[in-house]
């Protein structure tokens, strides 16, 4: 079984909330990516999304845009990404997901991309701007390499479309907590949207992302989903100068919150 599928399904069966983090490959430095992934694992992450930097990340907020620009300036490329994954595979079995936009993939060669991703040890891919209607052009190549193809649903997605996207996805279903770009703050309706979406998800675990910045946020959304994804908040920690060991300790706060919910609930946090 795919490492990502196995980890998240096992967590769901055990009643454990899955904790996934996003970082931009090659940020803040080329040499930092492997150590940061291992630090995230040490802190309790169940999987790591590694962003493939792109010059026009239209779904991403200012923090991810800054990290992408810095990573590109550092010289990050798709072959470099695969090299990092292959080296990580010699050091860890944590599930690894590549997230990125399709223009660089088209330039690289779509079939070649998925073949090289699988060979390097990638477990899943997220192509955030590809809608359900366009996913079929990639789905066969993804499934043939035993990769997970993770699709997104938004608060505005209809129940019928949620069910269709869930059926087309594998690994997990990525539920966006709010409209707009990454790094924002979910509004008061976010929990209502997530609860409604969850009713229509049957095939995959459902993880919530966008705007989850604190352990309290993570706990709030994990109560109505199978786990959470944290991205911009981690990048802000890296921008502030945190290294791998400090990141591990920061992540541990999220892990503790998800594993001991009653303790955190009693602390009087407010919803995300």
C-alpha cells in the first residue's frame, strides 16, 4: 500500500488526527529541506507536503509567494526536488507529497514527471489549479505509478461535486477552510462549511488546510475532520530564523494538542 494511504487510514481507524505540514522546497536554503522534513517528522508530523516553487503561485498568499521567490533564487528545479526526495527516502519513511503548479510539469514532461516522482519515492501529488474536469488527463499516469492524487474542495463546492471529487481523489481529500489564498484566517462560517462537506466524503480521509496557524486552530478543525494541514504558519517560523530542532519543538505543540484534546479544550481557546 502507498505510504500516505497507509498512514492516514491507520490514523483514522485508531481515531488519531493526522497532522501534515507544507514547506517550500529549497526554502530558506537549499541545504535546509532535508533537515526540516526530518525535524517535522521528529515533532510528530504524519506527512510532509513539499512545495515546488513557481513564479506565479496564484492560489498562495504572500508568505508562500515570498518563499517561492526565494527558493527559485536559490536555484530550485524539479530535478533538484526529486534528488531531495530520493535522499530523504534513505533516511525516513514519512509520506512525502509534492505540491505544485502544472506549467513547470508541462515543461518537464507530464509522463516523465510522474515516472520520476515515483522513482524518487514520492507518495502523492497535489496540483492545486487543476479542477475535477481536467484531472482525468493526469489521473491514469498518477494511478499507474501508485501515487496518490489529492484534489481540493472549497467552501463553495456543491455536495454533488464534493462526492465526485472525493471519488476521483486518493490518499486524502483536501478541504480548503475558506475562499481566497493560503495564509488567511477562516471566518466564522468555516466550521459550518467543513461540517457540511464532511457529510459527503465517503472514500478518503478529509484533511483541512488554509489558515491553520496554531495548535488551537488545529484542534478546532480536527474535531470535524480527519486531520489538518499547516503551511504558511510554518513558513513564517522559518522566515523568523527557526532551524530544524526548533521546528520540531514547535510542531510538537500541534501534536500534543491533537493527541490530548480535552486538555487543550479546557484552556479556553476560541475557534480559528
